[in-house]
């Protein structure tokens, strides 16, 4: 599997990359993942999420706008196993998850606000494959998202991480770090 460029390098190399200003926690074995975006807009309800991760993921990333609610978990270990088996690269959840210990043993990437033990309801309310907005970023179905320890970024429409040349910014940073230290004169 080819290495995913770091979000920091992608942001340095691509001014139009959007960085999500949400302080996420990481769960799952995949701490870095990328793929085309699918979206859900739900509030404390897991029925649409369950239906979506039951479908072939094809390396996509499911972005869930849970409106930042921390009252009910939108994702847990059973759904993580299902998402992993169905080929989802990961999930970005503007909400909370549960089963953190088990999530960290599953081959899936998850970013979420934190954990809470209470599961979401199952009414089926919500929207699928619509643009969602949180953390100053619009997540549009089909655009590409890149996720790692430093955060979540959305690339400009039509670009993937492989399309952005990061080697020049990486080399410039390395040269700057290796250069002579400047000293201040009193």
C-alpha cells in the first residue's frame, strides 16, 4: 500500500486544501486514511449510518455530521467490523463513538469528538450524500479527504492526495531545518 502524504505537507503544497478546525480523537488501527467522501447528516440516530456501512465502501470515507452532539454515540465496534469488512477506508464523525477499546483493534480509521456509552436511536431520520459543513470546512460527496494524526483536510474538487506534489515543500522544510541557526544581536 502506498504511503499517504501527511496532511501538513499537503496543506503546505496546496493553498486550497481546507483544514477542519475540530479537535478530533483517533480510533481504529488505521491512523491515516484517505478516499472519496460520502456523507450523512444525522442527529443522535444510527439507522442511516448502519445502512450505509452495510454497503460496499470501495475505499471511501464516510463523513458524518452529527451536529457535534455528545449525548449519543453514532458508531461503535459492531458497525466498525461491518465497515471494515465492506471496504470503507474510515469515518470522520462530528459526534461521538463508543466501544473505544474494541474500536482500536479493528482495521478501520475513525476520527470523532470522543466517547459516550449510550447508543443512538434508530428512527432512520437524516440525509445521505449531501454537502455537510463543520469545523469551517464543507465536505462534498465525491471530493477527497485526507486524515492523519494532525487532522482532517479536504482537497480541492477533482484532486486526490496523489495529485499534489509534496516533495518540494518537504525538501524546503528539511533545508530550512538543516540551515545555519540565526542568532540575535543585542
